[in-house]
């Protein structure tokens, strides 16, 4: 603890970083919410995060933080301290050389300009050679480097090194010849001089569990958590995610419950601010004290620049949507997001949840259709979804049988044309609906399917699943196909679907449905009452595993249950993508209402159902 260390260490005439910064640091208008003189009083957790560089022993630091904690601010304070008080060679590593140049322009330039102590120093170095990535000052240099370029690292020896946005840094630095030279952090560590005061300071917002180097370092550190005393029992405690409480309907009464279950104390924003003001909050080591690394971890609830109600709104809005939940987990909580937690929905419960609407008929609350066809060697499987703004109904799953997808004259194609492409689906209120387009998977049997799409240009659109895409889909590309041995000048447009991301979102939505959450969150999916068990087994036939790709970035690997087919899942994923490709997700509430109004002529249900008795080509039901 600080007091003990101060007693042990021989007093040094040098000021501490926090004292120095409070006295000399001027904040630039360009890069901070506050400007003028720096003070750590509003965010006292910053004090130890700066002073730690002068503590004896530990020479490697990691700060695993949410966003908006003043991370850059503390780094720059240390930087200024080194330049003025302890000049030396300082390495500042960012993910890429492009990031380093941007950082130099946007942060370092105003930093030097607005701090007279620094602008004098940099000017008086007598060197005109200052560039974007290299700044000289008497007794030292500041070098900005990109983690992906190893040659930058090999040429220098430094006394202090900073690493920013560590999760985005390259896992392997590459030299000019294109050879991999190893972990940039290790290279950086090796480049530090044999100086007892040399240190590496890594900071970053963690990303994905199992693939976050920032979290790896934190796990190996002494794990310092910032503790606030309970207003009732005075027990020091961390503002832990698991103890955040608030009224779900009104988002009021936001607090962290006291860690002691017998105490009814509430840690509110006011309590935290008061602790900051009174100086009763402090860093406490919760990991191995003998660890080589000093680790700091904070979430946004500690930030004096964030209102708790705003944070809670963000958390609440993200619930149930994995892509948003990930952002909240990383930037609000400063924690990794666990992709492996993609829970496979329970098909038995889904089967039991079936709606009471009739297959083949568009429910009166819906007004648009999407369709997606999965291609198998001897059949097509097509699912039709009906939609309104935040609900979807699986109204049909149709199997078109045949002999072989390769057979050009196979009646399977004729049957598909008649029963799918030319079909329409009756709306409960009388009218007939068609999907604007039919989407079909062309990942397998590609040339044959593309040829079929060519025949039905503008009606049948080919897609291909792409695991690497982090979004739902990417812009379509023209695909040249051979037509009787000739290359067509302009092939059909094929869309790439980010199937991995869509599956994650689909599973989350199904789980939400099973949890029976009454809250109107995200999209609700309904299934018609005649869908068989097999459909639900197929819909949940894949499990997600997270692994690292060649670049060390996390990747979802979806493994299919070997006993079940997954056509229903592929079709559902295709329909969710189709909804976005058609742009329905961008329709305003008003647009949906206008569209729904067109279907308000109510007919008698019985008359209507009689009319609706279509003969599908071999429906799954
Ligand atoms: Zn308490």
C-alpha cells in the first residue's frame, strides 16, 4: 500500500507524477472534456495509476478499462513527466503505423502546443528533424510506432514504453521482408534498456473472451480494484456488475447493493462522488501480490464524466441483442464479451411455444414477406417469413423434392418455379402477398444455382454464407458464370451473408422468447402450429465455439449436431438477412403503419381459410 512503500523507499527530491501533473499539466481544448489545468481530484483513481511508475519493484503495468475513464489523460501525464523530469527514450506503440500518425496529429500535437513546458523543450532540442512519429527533446526522444511493423522496434532502445489499444495490436509483428518476428509486446520488452526504472505500460479496452491480450495480462497481474466504502457498514468494495440494481420499468433508484448481504447499504453515484471528495476510496490488491504485473481495472460507473442514468439506458437498450451487448460489456464494464456463451435454445421448449396461427396464411399484424431457399442435392427447402416492425411469423416451410440438383431438366426446378416463385400467400385480411425477392443459397452447386438465378433475374437472388463477416451482409458482387461454356459479361449479383453474426442474434432472440420476457425488446419470432418437432431440432442444430483465426482474432466456429440436418436454421438465417437486404429494418414506425393499413379490409376467417387451402409441393407438415 502507498504509505508503507513511502516509508520503505528513500525519499527522492523528484515530485510524484500526480503532483507534477497537478502543477504543470494543461489540458487541450481539442482532446478533453475539461480544459485548463489538470486535476486528479474529480477522478482520484487516476493518481495511483500515474504514481505507480515510480514504485519500486514492478515494471510492467496493465490498465484494463472501459471507455471514458481518462485513460489517455493519465498516459499523457506520465509522458509529460518523463519528458520534463526524467528525459529518456520513450516508445509509444499503437495498433498500426496509421494509428500512430493519427495519434500524433490529433493528440500529441495539441498536447505539446498547449503545454508551454513541452513546447519549449521540443523547440529547444535544436533539431529540425521532428516528424509525425518522432519528437526530440533535450535528453530524449518520443517515438510513435505501429505494432505491425517490427523493423521499427528492432532499431531502438527505450527506457519507457506505452502500448495503447492493446487488443487491437497485431499478434505478430512483421518485418520488411514479410517474416513474422513474434509478439510485439515481447519485442518491445526486449528493446527496453537495462535500466532499473524502465517500464512498459499497457492499456486497452478488452474485446472477446479467450482472445483478449489485455485480459490475459490482467489475469496475470496483482489485480488492483478501486474500492468505495459502503455508506452504512463502511466495507470497501468494487462496483461489480453483478450487484448493479435499478427499477427495470422506470430506470430509477440506480445503485450497487452492498457486498455484505446483511447490510442494506446502497452505493449510488452520490456515494461514489462523496468518497472521491473525502478521499476514502482506494486501490486494493485482489490478486497475487507477488505477480510481476501491476493491473488496474475500472468500469464506467467510476467515471466522473458519465451520468449513471445514461449508462443504465445504454445497458437496457442492448439487452437481448448480442452485437449491442458486446459493445456494452467492453466499453461500459471494461470486460471481455463471452462469445462462447451463445446458448443453444432448447428445441423442446420452442416446439411447445408454437403460436395458434394457421400455416400458409399471413397473420393480420404482418404486411411483408421474405423467402429463403436452402439447396440440397435432391431437394430445395424454403422458409417463408411474414413480418411487421418487430415481429416475425414463420408461416411456411416447403420442401421441393427432386432427383438431382445438377440435372438440368429435373422437374425439381419446374416444381420450384410453379410452387414457390409464382406462388403468393394469402393475407388473413383478404389480399395476396408475394415476397419482393426470393433468396437462395448458392454456396454449394454454385454454377447450377447461379444459372437458375440468371433465368429468374430480378426475382431469384443468390447468396453465399461468409463466416468472417461481422455484419449481417456485405454489398453484392457481380458473379460471372459460364453459360454453355461462355463467360457472361455481367453475371448475377450475389450477396454475402454474415451467417455467424445472424445466428448469434437469432439464438439470442429465441432464448429471449423462451425466457418469456414481457418487455418489448427486439424482434419476436412466432412459429405456426403445425411445424413438426424436426423443424425445431434443425433450427437449433448448431453450436458455436470460439477459436482464434490465423491472425489471432476470435472467430466463431459453428458445429452442426451430427444427428440433425440444419436446413431450417439456414433458412431462418437467410430470412433475417433478407429482411435487412430489402431495407425493411430501416422503415420508420410511420412507414410500417401506412403499409399495415393496406391490409385492413377484414374478411370472414372461415371463408378465407377455405380459399387458402393451397397444395404445396410437399410441405414439411
Ligand atoms: Zn454495507
